[in-house]
C-alpha cells in the first residue's frame, strides 16, 4: 500500500544516484554492510534492468577530497576498491597525483526504474493511493486503517517501509523507539545537449564521488542524456521544496569535486537554466538502517524496513532480502555479526 498515486513519491523518485561502497581504514561495519548491499543491488540490476538506460556498471572514481584518511580496505588487491590509476584520474579531469580510489563494482542507477522492475515480481500487488493512518493488533492480526478509521487490510505480518513517515505511524505503539530522522537533500541537473563542446569534453566517462557526486550521460526524467550533481544535506526538514540556494551549494560542491569542470559549468547553474529535484531521506544515528521485527514480544508480526539514509540504492535490496530470509527462516544473506547491526529490534526497550 502506498499513499501516493504512483511510483517515486518519496526519496526513491531521485532521478539518478550511485551504488558505491563505503570504505574505511579499518573496514568497519558500515563498510562491510554497504559492500554486501552494493553487491545485492548490482546483481538485482543485472537481472532486472537495461544497462545504459536504467543503470550502468561503469565503476566509480572516489576523489579523496581534503585528503581524508581513507585507504582501500584490502590493499593486497583482492578487493574491488583500489587506488585509482593515473589514467583514471586523468580521465576524470583531475591533476595527476590527486588522491583517489577506484571502485570497480559500482555504478549509477535510476531508482525509479529499479523500484518499477521489482514491483513486477509475480505475487506483488500494489494498492496506490492508500494512505495508512494507524495500525492496530486485533487477535493474531494487524489491521491497517486510513485517516477516517476505515480498515484498509488485515494480515498477520505487516512491513512498514514508509521512510521518515514510518515514525508518525509507529510512534503511538507501545515501546516503539526507533529514532528515525528526516534529512532533506537536493540535486541539481541539466541536459547534456545544453552543454558547450568544451564542457562536454570535460565530462568524466564515469561517476565521480567524494564530495557529493557527479554523474553524466544518464537519462534525465525527460529521457534525454543529462548531468547530475548532488546532494545537499538539511537536517530536521520534513518537506522537499527545490531551493535556489541549494543549486549554489551544488555548484560549489562540483567546483571542489571536479575543479576544471566546475569552473567551466558555472553558467549551467543559472536559475533560469538549472533543474532541481529534492527529497527527504530517513536516517538513523549510526547511518545503518532498521530492518525486521521491531519488538517481537510487544509488537509480534510488525516489521520495519527504513532508515536507508543517503544509501538506499546500496542498502534497500539487501534489506529486503534480509527481511524475507528472516520471515521465511531461510539462511541470512549477511553473517550474524553484521546483520545484528541493522536489526530494527536493536532499539527495542526491555518490556
Ligand atoms: C537528494 C538525494 C540524493 C540521494 N542520492 C543517493 C545516492 O546517490 N545513492 C543512494 O544509495 N541513495 C541516495 N539517496 C537515498 C535514497 O534515495 C533513499 O535512501 C531511498 O530512496 C529510500 O527509499 P525508501 O523506499 O526507504 O523510502 P521512499 O522512497 O521515501 O519511499 C517511502 C514511500 O512510503 C510512502 N508512504 C509514506 N507514508 C505513507 C503512509 N502513511 N501510508 C502509505 N504510504 C506511505 C510514500 O508515498 C513513499 O512512496 C538520495 C536521497 C536524496 C534525497
């Protein structure tokens, strides 16, 4: 059930984003979970999406902006993230010697296409325009109701996956304590055909990440090839208007990430020219999502899949698989020492 009339009403309406691993000097939990998530997403994309129009396994260059202390988690070369080669750094238009990593198992995805393709799975039925207002456990089943108190459905299991809006729905229930937060973000984008020949020559042939991210050659919502730079971060904002000042923030972001391109593209950020898209991410304090049973004792059968933060493309497929494995008592797609870090149950208060 989704209260929207169709696909992409939430953050997954993002025109284009990256599936790329997180790296840390000690290969921490977030890095290991994100790597597993990216792998799950890329496999799903390979099976369901059209390469070149819906997604691209291009590899991603990570410009180590500001020399933050980062290195490949596995410098012996058995990992898919390595130091970027001089040729890759040059292809991005960055000066030789720029600190950068190359993620081979990474690329861009249009989340709208990924969601649409997954909803075609046999057995999935979507009820659009069904805003859930409350949840109540009656006997062994949950009843979900609309704003007028009318029942919309009943089931022994319910999975709430409505991002930050999950909070309003779940907060009235006894013991619910998952600290979901809103984090608004905006990307700026435009059509590649509107760029000058000089600007087009400077476009990197793969996405560049590191201080926000830049993607080009990916279809815009209108279908023509575009460029995209994002994203801004605005805490405690539950609305998603497009703001002029965020275009300026994204222009500055591009100037830091890819200085030559940023300088050349200054005029593209003219308010009369640039386009924007904004959405509200749902975050949790440790940047890991909350998946599965919320509190099996007090809220049996009630599950969550939310808190994807700025990494929903990299995490949501893995979260879906974790949830399905859990509910079906199948082997988990993550080792227990990692899966415990994403369990919604980690926030359950003792009864
Ligand atoms: C500017 C920006 C850039 C981003 N870039 C990247 C990126 O490069 N890489 C990456 O991995 N991630 C990125 N993200 C994050 C990613 O988009 C999100 O993590 C992901 O889309 C979240 O998916 P979701 O399904 O949890 O939530 P959403 O896509 O927000 O979906 C929530 C759904 O719940 C529905 N809903 C809400 N309340 C109710 C209700 N009461 N009843 C019924 N339905 C309801 C809504 O209509 C909506 O369809 C970005 C996000 C933003 C905003």
